[in-house]
C-alpha cells in the first residue's frame, strides 16, 4: 500500500551514470529515502522542450529541484498557483563565480512562488533568506552519507583525491596551482574523479596547466566513477581535497569523513558545517593556491599532523549524518507544506 503522493520534478537524466553530480546524488537518495518512508514518489524528468508540470494534477504536492526552477521560473509560478510547491535548493545562484543574472532572477522568482524551501546547510538557508525566502519557510536537510568501511590509504599522506565535476566553482585549477608550488622532492599523486564535460574548456585548461608544469604523470583524470570504483578511490586515498570556490555543503566531504579520510577544503559556503565538529579537516581561504599549497605541504611533511587528523576523522565516521536522516527531515517538511 502506497502512502501520500509526491511529484518530484528533477533534471532529465539524474540516473544517468555519465552525468552524476552532487545534486543528482541528493535527488536519487532522497527519492529512495522518501519511498522507504511510505511516499508514492512520482518522478518527472524536466527538459527544455516542455512545461515539466503538465503531468502534475491540481492540488498536488510537488518537490522541484532548484536547477529545474532556474530553467523554468514561469512554469514554477504557474504550478504554484494550482499546487503545493516545495523548492529543493541545492545551491545559491548568486554564490557561483560570475553568476548569470538570469539565474539569480529565476531563483528569486522560484523562492517567492514556493510554499517552502529545502536546502543543504545553515549557510544556504541564510543566503536564501537574504534573497527573499521567508525565514520560517526554509528547512535545512544536510546531505547524508552511507556507512562505509574505513579507508586503508597508505599512511604516507601521498595519495590525494579530489571528487567533483571539473568546473570553476569546484576549484580544481586552484588545486593544480597548489601542486605546482610543492617542492620537487615531495612525493604525491592526485586523482580527480568527476565529469570533464560540464565545462570542457575549463577542464581542458586545467589539464593543460598540469601537463605544462610537468605534473601529468602524477595526476589521474578518472572522469565519472561508478559507485564501486568511487568507493575504491576513496579507500586508496590518504586525503580528500575540496578546493571549491562555492559549495552549499559538500557531499564528497561527508563521504570522505564517513570513511575516516581527513579533508583539506576551502572555508566557503556550507563546508565548515560539513566538516564540523570532529576536527578531521583543515580549512583554507577559497581561491588561494598559496594557502592550499601550505596546507598540503604541512600535511605531507608532518606525520604527527596526519596521524592526528586521521584519528579524528575515524572517530567521527560513525556519527556522520546518513541519508535516512536527510529523508526524515524532508518528510517532515513535505507534510508541513501539504
């Protein structure tokens, strides 16, 4: 027997393994978690060719991914006039490097139309309220992680992993610049796991910069990894690096810490919330390759620092939020909006 019906409007292809992103992972896991809680979740894949709400009946309860809302704000406004619309805001448009004014305006229209808003961090909540969302209408449902075996790593500190689509807001260029600043005698390897198709010109420029600096033999551009391969990449890593310029939370950070892997990340957006409170992370200013290089140099040169951060990350791992916690928060938000 099914429970209450929910129409979940998401970007087309969220289950396509070649197009995985933090937002698609959140959508997938939320869908599955809500179904486990008894919701009859009806997925609607949105593309640019038609109104994604045409199949949604009047008076329905609708959860809409913020990316869809930014692409079709007028459709969101129309749906809100005849249905209960809840906006799932993975990110804040204005926080991206060089934000498109059209995206910022579309987000504002969606915020005004929605009955309530779900977002990933207290930082994002504050930003959305400053953009016009009603304070009592914004609910924080932090991304979860799965319980996972403790990563083995190498204990040398040399195996670095960076997870995320290769794009300006993820800051892989900052990591490459930081790596060029490390002394020649420092041993390290770095795997970049994530799509290079989101911004192919940026990805190409970052790879060319690495090759021009003589780092190509130390860097692996792994592309999008399936769950098993990504799990293997985490298991082999000593350190996860998240050099983002913008981040509402950081699913990869939670995945790392849930495996007991320390993190070096930018102090930006919701990342400080993602790494709290266990002390298994070092934070650096965003967009500052010198500061990132200093942190990496310290990590690689100091066995005691590596031991301390790894021990803290491993102690914290069992307490990390899980995806069923995320689903329960959104379940309550949906019931309140209907």
